[in-house]
C-alpha cells in the first residue's frame, strides 16, 4: 500500500514537472519567436531620419468620410437606424451629412496639401455615387473624380486611388453584399469601369481597404452594417474580399496599359501580443487571434492558401494560386497593437487590455511606434514594396500628434535604413472627418475642421509633418509643376 502510494506520488510529481517544463518551455519559445519591442525613447534622436528621394509623402482620406451628401450607400441607412435597444448606431447619434464637403471644397484642400509640400494623396472613389443603381453609372460622379485627379496632377500631387473603402451601394448590400461569392463580379465590373474612366491620370490603385476590419466590424462585433455577429460569415466575407482583390488585380492588368498600373491591397496590421508574457493561454489566444486577423491575409498572398481557424468556432479553407502574384505593393495601415488576456468569455477575451502608464490616443489605441517597425518587417515576407497607406492619431488636444508623427517616422526610417523596401507614407488624415461608428468625436486631422462652418484650421501636427516632408521631398522644394510626378514605387 505504502509502496503504491509512493509510486503514485512520484508519478504525480513527474507529471507536474513535465507540465511545468512544457509550459515554461513553450512560453520561452513564444517570447523568442515573437519578441515585443520596447525602445528607450529618451535616448533616441527622432530627427535622425532617412528617406529616399522618390518617396511618396501624402495624406489619406476616404470618400464617405469626407465628401458628404451620400444617400446611396448602406452606411446612410445604418446611421439613420437604431440598434435593438433603440439606441443610435453612431456615437452621439451623429450622421455623416455633409462631412467636410470635400466634394465641393477639394480645390481648397489640394492647396492645403501643396502648402505642406506633399506629393501624393490617397483618396477613395465612392462606388455608391458612381453606380447608384446596378449597372447604371453616373457620368457626373465620374467627371468629379476626373477633375479631382486633374487638380491634383496640376499641383504636382500623385493621385493614389482606393476602389473600395468600407462603403457599398445599397443595391449591392441588398443582394447579400460580400456574403455571396457571386456578387464579387459586381465590384470587379465597377473597378474596371473606373480604371478605364480615370485612364492615364491614375497610376496607383488600392483595391480594397482593410478587408479584415470590414469583415470583423460588420460580421463579428456588429458595429458596422449589416451589424451581424457570426464568425462563420466573418471568415467568408474576408475570403470573398480577398478573392475580389485577386480578380480586380488581374482584370486591371488585362486592360490596355494595365501592366503599367501599380495595384495593391490595403491591410491594417494590428499586432496582437499577450497581456501576460508568462501566461501560456495568453500566448496561445493572442497567436490564434493574430493569425486570424493578420496571418490569414498575409499567408493567402504568400502561398495562395486561405485558412481561417478559430478552434471550436470556424474553420474555412480555400485555395487560389492566382493570389500569389497579385500584389505590386502592400498597402500597410498601422495604428497600434492589442494586448489580449485569455478568457472563456469571448467578449472579454477580445477586449484589449491597456497597461497603466501607456500613452493613449483618443481612440482605445496606445501609442506604440515599435509596432510600426515590426509591422513593416512582418509584411516584408511578401517580397513587394510596402506603401504605408495610413498611420495617424486621434488627438483632439493636438498634444500628442507631434510626438506620434516623429516617433512613427523614426520607426519607419529605421526599417528603411535596414533595407526594407518602403515607398511611401500617408498620414491619416488631412482633416477631421466622419470616423464611422465613432461619428465626429475623433479628431484625426492635420487640420481641424469646424463642423458648422467647415473651416479648416492648421494644427501643430501639420506644421511638424510639413517640416519633415520638406526635408526629404525634393519636389516640394520646387514650384508647383504642371505635369505628373514621377515617383518610383517599383
Ligand atoms: C482605418 C480606416 C479609416 C479610418 C482610420 C482611423 O482603419 O481605414 O477609414 O477610419 O482607421
């Protein structure tokens, strides 16, 4: 009896030690494989920067957020609807309305860009204005974008056009939107129509903005229309958006002159790190989430295989070899990283935790420029140039924007010095604008915008960004040119 107890005790001790080693070993392996960087900013000279002369320096906006007057998009219905509790969908019951009236005021805004020395502008064309009814294209809307491009080119500013940025026409949403694979062709047709119409004016296209954010917000957290909460649909919509990119890319390339266009996708890289770096569940959960949000997309373009997996919830597998050669550049949006703490309650688990003493923006994002450097290195595995299509801060007081810009440009410059191929940087955003579910409460603009008079007022962040741009952009130092800017993004 005593001997048997002894054996049992020894087996338990052995098992305990074995599990302990396994836990500790795995945690150490994760820490080594996925290091979290933290730099000592007090010893860094953020003026020590390097950027190539061909670099694109710009700001970014999207049509729905700045143009105003859009009643044909699914967002128009969404912001006028109530949720199940009868509350408005948008913070403070805001509606987009006239936004920044960019539709009419773009000449003034192009002058603002010019005054900062910028040589590029990323904006989106609004599908719901261009094709308000299925198959019916609005000539006025197309003319508007042609004129916007002409104005930019005249000012020596390269137009970088996004074909899909969050919004869809109501007719498209009503036929099932991105939930249905057969609807992808509607988008491809629209894209081809606009690429033809803009012709020589536009050389650089972003197909889809942030497919994973669209899929997650619209189909997992339900904060964007159609407000569903279904992880299976999230995966499906993400997959369909990626297929749409691949088909659009190849359709553009097949057009006359299409080979000369630079076509890429835009992906928000929000790195996911464990809250407690000694906790195995935190590591496993953060790696899984990171893979779903970032890895799935990166791997799809690297290998042609799409695998979206959340154990016990969803597994979606798909293969498309045409994905492998469907990027001329990778559009990187970077804002922050998330720290996840495992919990059996998914609502809690997916709520990022924020350490004390973290410098926060007005969104629930911490300022983490080291993550920007990590993100560039991460997407570099795709072997195509990286274009930073968005990076910016919501900062109503404008007391962190200068630090944010300086530190993020330092992180980017460090990556460039180490040999990473980065061809442009677009600050989000030129102006305060309609920040989706957050309405007008979040101030991302280099220029403040008075919601009543629509007057634009320069912030300190704009001054700082302009100074840095002028240091590196030789074109900015010259008087406005009349032709297109030759910027090397290959
Ligand atoms: C990005 C979106 C952009 C804007 C910024 C703050 O994820 O692409 O439209 O909302 O966030």
